[in-house]
């Protein structure tokens, strides 16, 4: 008999409140109530809407698989937004007309 219930497996997806200029996402954790060894992997899908390369969304799908082949997944949606204005460097003396 195969029991695919998720009542004994849990994946916790971390939340990053303050991301650095180059985001480094935290790692999820998983537990297995049966005590078997398991693997925890992830796959990212990145979408960049529009022309701003600094604003994008990453959907990270975490997958935990135990030694019996039971699988749990959790999706973590990470929104990165470029809110820094461009900086103008001086190109010489300014002229006022």
C-alpha cells in the first residue's frame, strides 16, 4: 500500500525580509516523521517582465524525497525589485541657460 499523505512531512520555506543587491536566498528545511533519510532539492524559474533586468520574480520549487519514494513539494515565490535611481556622473562643467 502506498500512502501519499503529507501529514508526516513538512517543508518550511524561509522568508527573506532584506535582500542584498545580489539576492542570496535562504535554504528550506524538511523533516520526515518516519526517520528515513531524504533528499532536498530545488529548481528555479526566473521571469523578467519588461525591460528592467533588476526586477524579476523567481519561483523556487523545493522537493523533498524520502527513502521510501514519498515526495513533498513547496513553492517559494521571490520578488526582486530594482528601486535604485540612476546616478549621474559629472561630464564636465554644467551650463545653465
